[in-house]
C-alpha cells in the first residue's frame, strides 16, 4: 500500500500539489473577481433573496428543470459539505498549521466568483436527455459552447473518476474510521450498511437525491454547529489567540508548537488551497452539474445561488471547525492511536522534539527542504516485549516523533528482530501503536471532547461526519451519473451506479492517506480543463452578467 501511495504522491506532485496549481486555482478566481467587479460582494444580498424567494419564473413560464433553487443548492451543498469540513480541516492544520486555514478562506472568497461563473455557464448549456431528465455541467459547456468535444470528454472522464476520488472513497473511509473509534463498529460492517443505504437513495435519481439533500443538509449543519459552539464556549479564552494565529503566520508559515514541528509558507499555502478546493470544489465544476437541474430560465440566477456555497461551506463551517481544533489545543498534542502504514516511518539517527537542533532537522525533513540530512532507515531493529531497543533510529508517525510505541502481532507484543526497508516494515501484518499527532476526522473528533460535553462530544462528530459524508457520496453519484450519460448515454448509468456502490464499500476498509492522495489527483484533472473553459468564455460570461444586472437594477 505504501508503494501505491508513493506512486500517487509522485503524480500529485506534478498537478494538485505542484507549486503552480494553487496559483492556477486562485488566479482564475481573482481574475473573474476583478473582471466581473466583485460579484461575491455586490450580489451577495441578492443571492440570498434568490435562494429563499418565491420562484415566479417557474410558475409563469414553466421553465425546464427538476429541482427548485433550494433543492439544487442543498444537493450541491451536500456534495461540498462533507469530510473536507471535518477531516479536511483537520488534515490541513496537521500539515500546515493555522496558516493553512487562512489560505482555505482565501480560496473560498475567490471561489465564490469561480462557482458563480461555472454554474451560470453550465445552466445555459444544459440539455434534456433521452429519458426526459436534464443534464448539464462543464462538459456540455465545452462541447456545445466551445465545440471542444475532446476536452469535454476528458472532463467527463475525470468527473466520473472524481466521483470515486472525491465523492465516494474518502467519504465512507472517514465514516468507517469515525464509527470504529467512537462506537467500536468494524469498518466492514459500517461499509455494508452505508452501501445498502446509498444504493437505495441513488436508484431514485435526481428527484429523490434532491429531496434527501433538502431534508438532511439543514439538520446536519445545525447539529454540527451546536456541538462546535459547545467547544468554543468551553475554550473561549483561547478563541481570540486561535483566530489571530490563522492570520499571523499566513505569509510566513506556521511556527513549531508542542508536537507540531512547523510548516513553511509554501507548505501551508499549498495545503490550505488544496484542502479549500476539496471542501468547496470551486473551479472543479462538480456542483455546476447539480445546479444545472434547477428550474429556471435565467442561468445567472442559478449562478447567484451557487455563489453562496463556498461562503457556507468554507468560510462558515470550515472556519468553525478550525477554531474548534485550534482553541482546544489538540492539534499540538500527541494522542494514543494505531499507526497507518503511510503515516509511519523509521528514520536513521536518534531525534527528539524537545531538542532545538533536532527540531530544526525534523522541520527540514517534514517540509522536504533542500539540504535535509535525515534518511529513511534500512536494516534490522530489535524488539523486546513490543518495544524497540535500538538507539540509532527514531520512529516517526503523522509528522511527529512517536512515543510509547508498541509492535504487536495477532494482539501479542513482539519479541525478536524486524526487517526495515526504506523506513517501512517489511512484514505488513504487524500492528504498530503509540502516541503521536493525529489528523483528519480523528483530530476533529478529539477536539469535540474538549468541552463541557466531555467524551459525548465525539458522538456529535461521528454522527455529523456520517451525515456529511453520506450526503456527499449521494450528491457525487449524481455528478458521476451525468458524466457517464455524456460519455455513454443512458445505457452506462446502471453499470456505473453498481460500481459506485461497490467502490463505496471497498473504500471503507482501505488506507486513509492513499484515498486522500487519489482524491487530490482527480480534483486536479477536473479543475484544469474547467478553468481553461471558463477563461476562454469570459466575454460571454460578462455579457450574461451585465444583462442580468440590468434586469435586477444592480
């Protein structure tokens, strides 16, 4: 599994995690923010009115579509409000510290305009399929608007793959992890139950999906908000310093604190933008597929509704999660956990995070700085009653120096030699546990226990995560469904749904880090062609927006 993750990381390093990708993503948002005169500010109030106002256009003109503005918004939000809000924020802070949250917020602000543009275009160029349903999305814009069918096919193929990488796999993996750690349920049990429920919902098509989303999204958001508020109130004295820390190191990187050994500006910037995109999907073109189903004759009005998505998803919910983690202090603390293979390594030399010289060396290693002298260990280690006896190596887990490490096999502590190759155990069925930093949903779950709710706080995270992630998987099944419809027609939909549900189950028992890496790659393969399409059609977008602004007197 480690070899697979390393291969995926090497691919991701050229695209989603490459130095140019955050600038590419933020650049299109900045361009359209200036080009369209900051629509996320000047139309902000109007957008709320469209979302909750009475749709007279539907009543009077019988406009095409299958969902209301609110249902389309709920479906799109159910696709964006997911593990990115809970696990993704925890991962961003773990990798880049508080500074990563700042760049998540910047991604969201620019993303409000990006989302507005891609949705307006997708709604304009949507089609009615052979079964009478509506289908839209960037692939139809590229095909019908630009005549770029090859690029449209690339986007659609990427969207179908991304429905697994963004929508299915990381969602159920985080559900299974949360259910196991909170309630003790085996991952395969969670996977079976969740997969059966998923199959039932998506078989009903867009109308059942939209109805499900409109009922679940407000409920799950309210539950999560109440739980987060409990943590913030309990740690109120830390909230202002936590909020300040998000902005203080935004252009310098996050300093070392506790077990967290620091992150460079480049690392915090890249991971913050990357996680911000994964959370709100602005520029990816995914939620434009959901909004294309809305009943309205005016494409820009649906763009107005979508403008609110990054605000709700990232600026509100992700900031809330960030403040919970930072104010509780759990992100700098080491916690008892079972080490995952892709987080675990053994390095040459004896290092501690309490020694300043060692901290500097480890900082260079974790941030992949040139000149770092730390190397992965290859050779033999000796273990006695589960504990390593070597003094010439250091065990690393989750970018921190691991403590109280125990090696077990079949539940029993190991005694004897173990072979290590390039920092990893050669024998793969050995379980390693101990204290280290934690990340993703596990970090958020621990943070929720740091309130007057005590350990019961973890139940709020587990339930919220299950609802967030499941609703995301439901929405993404529709995105993949429409992508397959574009590529193969209606005949490809049923096989796709079957594979989607099977993949949903398989991911419940797979390695978390590998799944997140795969998700980052598929996000980039959708974003790159979608951004090109939006930029080429900039003049048409401006004309659409100007005409709409005249209609509403803005």
